[in-house]
C-alpha cells in the first residue's frame, strides 16, 4: 500500500505558490509562538496529494525527555469525531439498514415517550433537532448519559432551528450501536479505520501509544489534571471515552487518508484506499442539506452559510469542514480540490479559544491565497 505521506509533489506542481504556503506555515508557527497551543501539526493537500506539511512545539510540555510534535503525534480530535459518526450513518443507509427519516424511538424504544423519541436521524445529523446544544451529562443522577438526554426538553420545534448539538450525535452513536450490535469504536474500526489503513486512529488509545499523544488540560470535570490518552470532553469521558460526538484520537496522516477517501475517491485508487461512500451517498456528505435561512450543514459537516465553518474569505461556498474544541480542523473546497488538516492541543491554554477561531480563518485565507 502506498502511504499517503509519500504522495507528495512540489507546491508548483500542485498549483500553489511556494511563498504562499510559507505564509501558511508562518501562521501555524505564529500560533505556537504566541501561546495559543503548545503543539501543532498540519497538512495541506490538493487533488489528494500533499503539498505542504509541518509540525511545531512540544506534544507533552515539560516532559522528560522532551516529546516534540511530529507527523506521528496523536491528537484528541474532539468534535472531528462527528464526521466519522455521520459517515458510519451514511454507510448503513446505503446498506439499506436505515433511512434518515426514521425516528430515535424506532431504534431506542425506551425513548418512545421522551421528547427526543420522535426526532429523525436527519434532524440529529444536521443539528436541527431542537435539542439544547449541550448539557453536563457527566453530572447526571439518572444512571446514564442516554437517560439524561431522554429527560431533556426540546428548546425549539424540530426542523425550524439550527443549533450545533452534541446531544444529537451522542444519540446517533447509540443508535448505530443498537443497529449493528457493535460498540461505536469497534464499528468505526471495522468500517473506516482498518479499511483505510488508519492504524493510529481510534477511541481509548492503548498504553503503548501514550508517549506519542499530545497532552490536553483544563477539562471542567478534571480540573488541574493533565490528560494524556484520556478524552478531554467531559461527557465523552463519562461514557468510557467512546461517544458519537467526541472521543476519537488520530494523526494528521491518518486524517489525510480519511479525507482522500471521502473527497478524492478516484485519486485514492493508486494508494489502494477504498472509497468510504458511493457517489450518490457522498452528495449527502458534501453538500448542504438544510434551508440556508436557518443554517448550513450536510450530513456530518459544516457548510455555508454556517458561521462555524472557518473557510475564510477566499474559498468557495461549496467548502465543507469541521472543527474540534481541542483545536482541530479538517477543511475541504471541492472547487479547487484543496484540503487543510490542522491538529493542535489548544485546550492546554485556559482561554476561551477566540484566538484559535481567528487563526483557523487566517490559515484558510493564506492557503487559498497560495493557489496559483
């Protein structure tokens, strides 16, 4: 199998200016120098081939020996777990095992009388369910996170409001487990990670990987604790580290394999990377599925006009992407076939993340500006 890391060409061969990509590198390094994150790794691809890459900082600040960030560094992906969950959902749709109009109660009969029982898979996947965006499920006294969600009242009529919602993706993860009889982690391994050769990706990393994992901190559930190999998200941690909204750990090269399979299935063939989705299914992942009057989301990804999509000013309105609370990003513009992967552990800084939000947009502009 030809490694994604070896699928490199010069910036000029891929239609970038070398100077433009140097500006992008400077932005990532500037984020480290200014203390936004202690470590970062990035990849920039075009047509599924790597044009630029880099790493900066210490993955585990203060460790002895020092552990510098590298392409092999494993990061807590946070909400970049959601596109994985959505991809699994679409895979099972094209197998005829479910359709997006089915309801939560069709799979979780114990939710039949709850406010979330009538919600559809489509509404959960596009964040139009009416559920509140977040809830401290780790504080529940009801016995489980799912029971707490079942007891949660809706904040809006389903389908009428877009509100980015962890609870919906937690439900999707539970539904996929019920449909398949497998844990979400094992399902993702069987359906995505193993077929794509994503050997450093998964939930609940093994102890042997700990020295390669970027540290996180400032989890409200574990104040004052540095986390290495434990998911940062408190709700996912309370669910044994495996959930539909968060919990995934991965590397930049592994995420590049995922991106190439999803965004460039034809270019993936020389690398023997199989397509994750069939052409008609890919449309649901790669294009907006909700009324732009309320927001922008596909099955799994931010789309225009969603303000959470950090496409900057220059990438097209067909751009899709997703971010993670820990400081992660996967962005793709199909019009120019450019993909950006940025992985950081910005939660080591206790600030609110506003500088990270700005940096992602500056990076998008610099990469788009490098297209010759």
